C-alpha cells in the first residue's frame, strides 16, 4: 500500500466513524478536508465511490469501511 493510499485510508476510516446522522454534505466536507490535511487527493470517481459507500453504511453497518483503491500526493499550490 502506498503512503498516499494509506493516508487516504486513515481519513476514510475517521470519516466513516462519524455519527450516522451526519448529512451526506457534512461527510463529503469532512472527507475533502481530511484528504487536504493529509496532503493527498483522489480522483473524482474514487471520491464519489467512497462517499457512496460511506453513505450506504447508514443502511447497513455490517458493510465495513470502504477501502481506498487509489490516491496520490496532492500537488502543492501557490496562491
């Protein structure tokens, strides 16, 4: 597992442990915030898949934590 995938997985694990009453928007905000803080990014497709799987846990808590399949270090942006 690459360092970027491992860092992204830790973010997903944290977001997944959030209160199941959190809105999908709040979960997305926390996922994106966590990925940014970890210095990693995922593709839009991967982000959407992770969010769908996290949201599905509200209906089926036995489904397990979504697994990050790809991530990369974020490129540093100068503002």
